């Protein structure tokens, strides 16, 4: 593997190549693995991200700063940074992890990124680790809205509707699918004033509500962008059909042109609505 390529992407060249090797080594590979480096890197990451946010957003309250930091250092965010570095091609995994696709696992990639930060700290000190972290996060913060980053879809939808003086949405369980140990909940989200009726699916009621809220928010923003005074009566039928969509908590939002009445009939036929 070309470790010089990885160091170029990190913007840092190790003086001790052994630290780099250890940072890339999963516990399934050998006894000299990266878990202690991960612990160290996690602490440094939290400190530096907190410092960046404190400097950058001087009008944000402590609660908002904590929300932003939690979102920026969570596993999914680290996984996305690791993907940009194409970190999977540099991992040192045991045979079992290789066969099971461990090089694609978000938890392994996120942990390895933290281990690399810990290794940089040991190799050259805090300033070097800070510079690497800032290189990851400054471009990201240039493109996000601190008022919404880290807020869940239901909160964002509620805040959006309140800002337009529109009544809050209602959520209803319309169906459940699958066996008891792996149920999927289908949730309806309604915003009557805008004529919005969308569906979300998830492995729990909460996840289904979040998926439905994401789709409802996207639809509401599109409607009010086109016409702030839009109402269901004033929209052509083709627009009404697009409001009956379905989203899941795992996938990108998609709007499906399912007829609302047909959807209702389909759910009643299933007869599997939980109490």
C-alpha cells in the first residue's frame, strides 16, 4: 500500500512510520493495534472542534455549540471524512474482517481516522493534530448552516412551519411490516394547510416519523418557494399527486406519485396496524 499517498491526503508526513502503521491496524490484525490511539485521537478531536466552533460562531449559545460539536464528531461525520481520504484502501485488517467487508464498515473507518489523529499528536504534538483537524472541518463549516446542523428532521419541520405561522404536523402509524423482531413502521405525516400527506418508514416509530418529516419538510419548502400563498385548492392535480411520497430513515428522499386514496386502501387491507 502507498502510505505516502495517504500522508499527502492528510497533509502530514510522519516522522515515525511505526505510528502510522499502528494507527491503521485493527485489533483483528495483530496485538499492536490502534484502539489506544483512537482513544487519544477522540479527545483531541473534541477539543479542536470545540475550539473551532467557539472561534467561528461567537453568537451561538452553549447548547447550540454542543449540538454542532456532537454532529461534527459523530461516527457518520468521521466516516464521510474517511471516505474522502479513501482510507479503506490503507486499513490493516485480520482475515475475518477482510472477508466480512470490514474495510467498508463505518465504525472501523471512523475509529481509524481518530487513531490517525492520535498518532499525529504523538508524532509531532498538538499543533500538528490541530492543523490536520482544521483542514477537515473548515471547508465543511463554510458550507453548512449552524442553525440547522445536527437538528433532527421533526425539529426542523416544526421550526419551519412555526416560522410560516402554519399549524404543526400530525403523525400517524398507518402500517407495520415484517416479523415482530424486525418490524418496519410506516408513518403518515400530515400538514393540512399545505395539503401535504407523505409517508416515512423506519425500524422504529421514531425513525419512521423522522423519515416522514424529512420528506414533508422538503415538500413544504418546494411549495412555499414556488408560491408563498400556495394552497391545495390552487394547485393542479399533478402537483397534488407529488405530495403523497414515501421515504425511509436509511435512504435519500424520494417523492413517489402514489395516489393518497389508493395508499389508504392498501393500508386498510394489510390490517396490521399496531395498537
